[in-house]
């Protein structure tokens, strides 16, 4: 018997919003580390998967949609953590302008 499906709007996953912390490297560049930010509840939905070449090696680009309760300041510079999984935020938008939901299109970062 197939498991019961959850309602589309259910936010039953606990994400950590990671914030970039950049420090000068002394050579004109920066060293980026990630600082854990607030914990947020959200829903994740798998959209697509593809393979691309980066630096002469194959890399999977897995795309998901993450729906969170609306929150100011979420941008493409941040990441989302879900357990051991990391997601690069590609876009974050309020789809209907009601300030109830924030829909993030994300790409899973594979080690």
C-alpha cells in the first residue's frame, strides 16, 4: 500500500537558513564561510534533475521548490540546510504579494 500523501501546503521540514560570512583574504579576494541563521519550517518539492559539466567534470543539478512562511531579507546569497543536504537559493519571491509565503527555487549542492 502506498504511503499517504501530505497536503501540498504542509510545511513539515525544518530548514536552517545559512548566511554568508566573507572575510578578506589579504590578496584582494574573500574567504566565504557559512554561519547558521534562523530555523524555518518549509515544504520541499522536487522539480527536475539534469547533468552539466563544471570544471571538466559531470555535476548533477537538482532543482527543488521550497515554500516557507514569508520572511524579509532572504536572497540568492544564502543557502538552506535540511539535515545533511545543502541547497543554493537561486530565487526567492512572494508569488502573490500577500506576504504569507516565500517561494524559493533552489539547487541542491552535491559534495
